C-alpha cells in the first residue's frame, strides 16, 4: 500500500518520461507536469460535484503517493504476439516492455510474464 502524503510535499513540476508516449493510449496525463495533473483532476471533480448539486469542501485537498510507479493492476492485451495497450491512433496493441506507471513489483511480474514463449 502506498504511503500517502499531502500533495504539497511533491515537486509539482515533475513529469514522468515514457518511451511509448504519445503512441500509447494507457496514460492520458503522461508528460503533463504533476501539479497540472492534480489541478485538472480537482477541477474535473469540482465540476462533477457542482453539476450534481453536491456540497463539497473547498478547496478540495489532494493526498498523493507520488507521480509514478503506483499501479498495482494492469489491463494489458495480447494481440499477434504483442503485449501491451491499444495505440492512440488505431485499434492495435502497442508492445510495451516497461511501463512508468507500474509498481516495481508489477513491473517485475510483467518482465517475467513476457519471458513465456507463446503460444503454450
């Protein structure tokens, strides 16, 4: 479980490099500074609350575990020997070996899984 901290403790100018951007459709915010990502999410959530006439504390506060390497689940697909996520420009899998958003344990699992010789 990540160790959550107040968002203010993180460098808001941090961007997460990804060798697959902009071809990969997995991360909508990759390459966007972390502070801008959080502010965009606050704005979106505030808009949803307001549209539904739901009272909410203002300003909304952000807790964070950091800008990257946090995902403990992946929804990769296998297509014609490629394992990864769909490309942004067509319905085709982009073969992904390393993902900047995966937790270290999940990245290790993915690396081991990719060593399996297909098909069984």
